[in-house]
């Protein structure tokens, strides 16, 4: 079963916003065995929308369109749908009642003419009721293709995908199984890795595809199998992973099902009843924020001291000015003092510290741009590693955040 | 002048990664007057790539392709380009030397056969030299369309766009001017705003387009003008903004040129010589991290105490347990105590505090999920506001971060 995803909006074509809707939709479709064959972003122009709708007619089973459903004039999706389906707009009573309740109840004002128009839908549409916003979703069929139109506001789109679209697809269509397995490798570059597993890769069964997903310091290998029997696919993938372990077992650090490291680490800390704190300089609070982004983090994450200015390291973390003068603020000694101090201050089992120079200019230290010292304390075991994460600034910070979380993860795994 | 952007990669079509490259490229093209008419993400499949290249032939002036240029087997862009341009691969000496230096110098190992193959480029290609990675970019022309292929790794792509692609487009093509002006409004919903400015909108000159960009709590109005004379466009837009001010001047809070609030605020703090600190509970360090993401932030950002656990509020921020017991940890009183305490502790002019319940479960307090108290201290002026940012968790945190930065920004503007 094939799908295309279309995003409508000039704000995307001028780069003002990043389209995150398509990735979310693709992931949900993929999980239920629907293959996304193409994603497209087009302008708010009637002719562009019509030609895209026509292009996919009978070529894919489902087209999911987001954007162009808000209350204002620059939203023309609904009118264009009417033209494409040779249909006209009618008022949907249930939607109108909901819009009224939302506007009058929440915003405490009478609804406007424009609000009323949100309750107009093409007469042939199956309405996807949007409990979290005013624009309803629509499900319409032409020949062999279903067209689904959703609002572009991310949380409204997510609500409709999860509660209306996916359940209806699962009910209406027979789909194949798609299984993915991602193998996380560490410390070996993409090209070297590719040479080591070349023979294995050439002998993969034809229903399994391999992709390399490199990012700084690690390469994820993704195996994707597609077929009708889930058990067969699972066995085939497990079998290939066993062969891969023989070849590169020493660089495999884990298997992830698209779970970011902060989720995996969080579950581990929670299970083991361990608590965590951070003392951050060059990462500016991003390690804390990444840890805190996981729901339930309050059971293991105590807090953080972001000591961006050197004086805060001295004042709040009691890192002595003497130590800073002697070794410089970007040094293993300062990272060690910071990590011990925050572990002690916040009374946690584990602590992480960072001090470095993210650039683009040198700050309070002469350290090379990209230099980061990461300190880890796990109970009485304290150690510091030095890295150079290159440039630019955002890459240095992101690599430091990932590396710090990985260091803690690997250290706890050893126990 | 028209362009299309194509992203190649199955990892995008299964939703494993969000395509941020296209937005970056679109923004850079838009700045120099190139209109992006379509963006597309397609699979790593030769036929899909070929049919996309053919589809754009003579329909746009430039096609920018990212992805599919890494060192491994699943990268087939180069071979497909050869087929499309009826060309063959030749070794580029300059690229080979660079790959060797990078691998042998930085990774301290001999180059592999796969690395060597990265120096192969189509013989007709103008090579875009990639100083920050091993995969070169390529610029090739067929009939009236130029095809540019770039690596998918974001910072390599960015380097090539900024240093090679845009300068060459500016040199080779005559382009129209595109001017955007974004008007930031605050506190009025999209539909109500639309009714208030309906007549004005209907009378806009035909070379100016209006778009509504709503996000929780604010609506940005974007005016885009296109033409050959920059002065004329500028005058026309300024003129429309004056008319708009008469209609909705009371809800306009600013004009942004796509600069996020942390950049605008940072510049303001820097100019006025003011310093800032944060004490964060439910935002988990995200305000700190957002402020620190701006280069040069170290001149005004001192640091932060992330007091995720209640005991950290007591211990590090000296918020008395009595106060917490009396008012609950999610309260105006605690937000006020936190903001005063961190301002005092880190000796800053300005401080921000947050305490709230981001959900999905209730934590150390009975406060409704979505409740956030934001405290602001500007010298001796301290105030707290209460919000309910709804659900889900990430929306609560993002809205709290934006709101806190806006509160500081507006407060300083008043002075």
C-alpha cells in the first residue's frame, strides 16, 4: 500500500518554517505497513494544488495533505478540493457546534463569519472530527485514491492522524508488514564500516534493505524488511543481526527502535533507582533540557547548574578561582571539580559536567574552538574525557550532549 | 528565476529524520530572489531519481539535490546523474588529495577503496569543493536547467550552499528582488484579525502577497513583494505597513526579519549592557539553552539553576520549605522567590523563573497540567504571571520558553 504526503504553504517554500509534519505522518504510516513513496511541499496556489492531486490519482492509494485549512483567506485547500471532486461546500452542524463552543467557551467572544466558514466541508467528505482545534479533517475518495486533508498546525494534525486517520486506514486496508531494526555502531566511520561488512551486505535476502545513517561519531545501520508474514521477517532480520555481530560486534553499542538515547537512559535510571544532575558550561543547559524532555524525568532528574559565566563556576559550584587560574576554565581539572560539586550539591548518584569552547569566538579561555571536556561522576567513580567536536557552534553543542549521555549510558551498562 | 529542491533518502520517507536541509536551502535562495516552486523527498531508487530529474527539466532553472552522496553503497545519486547526463565518472585529483588529507590527517588511518571512490565525479561536472567533508558537490547543466548535487550531511550542505552555490547563482543569473516583511501580532486570533483587516487585504497591490502564520498566542502576518526595482518594493511595503498600523496598531508588537526572539533579545541585552540568569523548573533548562544558542551569549548570559526537583529549589535557591508547603511548589509565590534568588545568586540585572506542570502526569503539585508561573525580575521590578499552556508536554515547554523571552523583551522595551 502506497502513500504520498503533501504540505501546502508558501511559508515552507521560502524556508520560514521547517516541515516537521511530513516526518511525523510518515512514521505513523510506516508503523502500520503503509509505504510513503514521495513527500512534496507546494505553494498555496490553486493550480499547483490541483496538478499535484491529479498527479497522484490512481498512482498511490492514499494522499495526505496538510496545511491550507486555517480560517483565513490564504487557505484555499477546501475550495480546491471541491473543484477536484466536483463537489460543493455544505455546513456541518456537528463541526459548527464545536467551533462555537471552542471560541465562545475558551476565547470568550462571539464567533465571527470566518469561524462559521470553518464548519463548511465538501458534501462528499467523511469528516474527521478535530477535538483540539477549529479546522476539521476531510477524507474523500476519487477513483482508486483516497485524499485526506488535515490542518497544518502540528498538534491538531497529530491528534487527527493518531485518532482518526491511522485507525481508519488500519480498518479499511489490508497492508503488508514492515519491520525495521536499527543497529547503533560507534567510533568507526561509514566507509570503513562499509568495507568490513561488504560481503554480508551483498548476500542480504532481497526483501531486506540496508541503509547507512551516519552522524558525528556514530553510524546507525538500518535493516528494513517487507513482506506478508511478520514471523518470517522477524526471523530473517534476527538472523542477519547475528551474522553482523560476528563481523562488527566490537563496535555495536545497541539496537534502537528509534528511541533517542535520553529515553533509553531515562528508563535505565528509573529502573535502577538512580538520580542525575548536570553542571553545564558550553552546553548551556541543553543536557538538562534533553533529559527533562522525557516524560517522567522528574523521578530521576534533580536539576542542573548552568555555569555559563566563569564566576558562576566559582560562586555556585565552588570551583576555586585558583584552580581556574592554574588550569584555565576549559580544562579536565575544572570539569572534574564541576562534576563532583554538582553531585554533592544536588545529592545525586550520577552527575555530568561540561566545559568547553563552542565558538565561533574564543571566550574566557584559549582552548581551541570545538574543545569540550566532559566529566562524569557515578557514585565514587569520577572521570573526564577531552574531545574536539569541530565546528560550527550547534554541532559542538549537539555532539557534546549526545556524547555525555552515551558516556553515562555505557558506564552504567558496565556495572 | 525558479528552483526546486529534492531530498533523496529512505530515512526521510519512513519518518526517521526530519528534512531540515530543504528549509535552509529555500531561505538562502529566497534571499537572493530565487523562487522555490516545489520541494520533494524521494527514495534512494534510481528510477525515482531519474523521473524526478526529468520532471524538472526545462520547467525550473535550478534543481538542488541533497543526499545520496556519502561513501557507501546505498548512495546512488552520482551514478544516476551519470546516466541522466550521459556521462561517466572520472577521478578528480584535487578532491582525492583532500579526501586523503582529511582521512589520514584527522582519522589517522589509510584511506579505503570506498574513500577513493568519493573523488570520482561526472566528467562534465563543475566540482563544488567541500572543505568540511569528503563528498564534493556537483553543478551540471542539461538544456535550460542546472542540477546541483550536494551531500546530505547538514553542515556540509550548508558550507557548500553558502560558499559555492549561492555565490555562483548570484554571478550567473539575473534575478528579481523579493522582499518580505513580517509583522508580529499578539493576543488576537487569526480569524478575528482577518476580519479586522479584510478591506485592507482586498486592496493590496497585486505584486504583494499576504500570509497568516499563526502560532499559539500570536499571529505573524507576512507581506511578500516581488519585482525588479528594490526601492519601489520597499516603499510599497512600508506604505502598507503604515495603513496596517492604523487598523491594528494596538496588537502589533514588532516586525521581525525571521530573527527568533532570543537573537533580538540578545542584541538588546548586549547593547544595553544588561546581564541575565534563569531559574527553571518545568522548562528544564530550555530557556537557558535557547539563550545560550546565540553566539556571543556569554557577554550577557551568566547561567542558570535548573531546580527540577523540589529539594533543589530549597537547597540551591533557598526557597523556604515553609513557603513551598504553604503555597505549593507550582505557585506565584515560589516563582517569585526563585527569580529573586537566582538574580541575587548570579548577580544579574535580569532573571527569569518558571515553575509549572508540563504533564503528562502531575508531579510534586496538584496544579492543573499546563499551568506555568513565569517570574521576571528586572533590577528591583519583580512580577509573576500565571498561564495555562494546555497540552502536550513539548507544547507547554515551548510556549513557556517563548512567553518568558517575550515578557523580558517587552518589559525592557518599556524602559
